[in-house]
C-alpha cells in the first residue's frame, strides 16, 4: 500500500467520523442560526465518502488517489468551516450560514463524479464473477428440480381430482338409482295394500254366494215337500236365480282377478326395485365394457320393459328373449377375441 493511499485512508477516517447532528450546534448557535435544516445534505455527503472509505482502492494509480485526496480535503475543509462558524464574527449570520451550506453542496457536486467512479470501480472488482456464475447455475438447477417437483405434484393432484370426480359421479349415480328404487318400492307397497283389500272382497263375495246358494237350496227343498209348483212358476224362479247367481259369479271372478292383478303388480315392482338396487353390484363386478353394457341393457329392459298388468289375457312375448339373445351375441365376440 503506497504512502498516498495511507494518507487518503487517514483523511477518510477523520471525515466519516463526523456526526451530522454535532454539526447542527443548536445549543451554541440557537434555533435562528443553527444548521438543522441542512442535516439531510450532511448525511448525503458523508454517505458517499463512507462508501469510498469502505472500498478497496489498492489498485488505483497514484494520480487517481491524488484526485480522491483532493476531493476529501475539499469536503473536509467545508465541514471544518461549518463546524467553526461564529455568528458574532459576521454582520449577517443567517446569510453566512446559508453560504457555507451552499458551498458544501457545490463541492459535493464537483467531486461526485470522481468519487463515485472510484466507488463503482472498487465495487466491480469485489464481485466474483465465477462465483456469481456458479450460484446462477445452482439456482437454475434448483429451479429445474422445483419445476419437476411442481409438475409431478400437479399430475398427482390431477389424478386425485379425477378420482374424486369419478367417485362423486359414482356416488351420484348410486343415489339416483336408490331414489328410483324407492319409487318402485312405494308402488309395490300400494299394490300390497290393495291386494289385501281385494282379498277380503273376494272372501266376502264368495261367502255371500255360498250363503245364498245354501239358503236357496234349503228353501226349494222345503217348498217342494209342501206344495207343487207349476212349470211356469218353476221357470220364472229358475231364471231369476240364474241371473242372481250369474251376477254373484261375475262379481266373484272380478274381485279375484283384481286381487291377482294387484299381486302381480306388487311382484313386478318388487322385481324392478331389486334390479335397481343390485345394478351397481353387477356393474362393479363386470370385467369389460361389453359385459357392463349387457347388464345395463338388461336392467333397463327390466325397468322399462312391458309387463302384463294382470287384467290382460296371459300370452307369450318372445321380444324379451330375442333382445337377450342379441345381447349375448354382442358379448360373445368380445370373449372369443380374448
């Protein structure tokens, strides 16, 4: 380290040791002539020279050090005049105070380029470009790892979200199937109640017919033993009784048939309820899409397919068997391809 650089360091140490608040001197100068309003200027000037004091100036040539020494001495001289200011020595203390502050400001502007250049040069030398490059590469590598982790997490979140959506859809489907099954259950219960009513009606009509028939037979037997009945009278009674018992017979047949229809409709709705309740089980157990489609078609046919009401004449309907055969034919090629 050269002698000129040592002198510059000593001068800078003295300059940066100044406290801007001590330069105000309110206790001595009073509020009218102190330097309180110029404290921001003092701090600005001293901040620049503190940066110069902290910089590594060992590589600067002597000529540049001499310029920095001159700038330091000029600023130190302006601060010395401010520190030595005496209001009693001048006719206009306020103007002299402002003149000293403006002189310091002008000196700072004059030496700023020289000092700031030296500070910038020293700062650039203190930066290790290779270290910065290594840190930049490490940062890029960390960003790549973070990006991969983020992509992996996003993919995992997407899979979880898809699974959740599928579960929600399945749950919604199960709830929907359960609601539809409850409708068929309600219908089955209504038919079960009606079935009991028609069963009682059937028993009542049958009992009435038996009672009338037994009473009529007893009445005829008692009359035949007492008097003789003419042929015309006998025909008249026979026709009347035939009409009466025909009506009773028709009423009995009707109520029995209605009872059978209610029982049939109850069984049909129970069957549909069971089909809907077990539908999800069969679909979950299916191993391929064709089997699932077959189960879906069969369940749909069970629910929406035509069923005899119990009032129509019994007959044979081969459409169901034909459709089932088509389903089996559609499923069989998929099995053979395996």
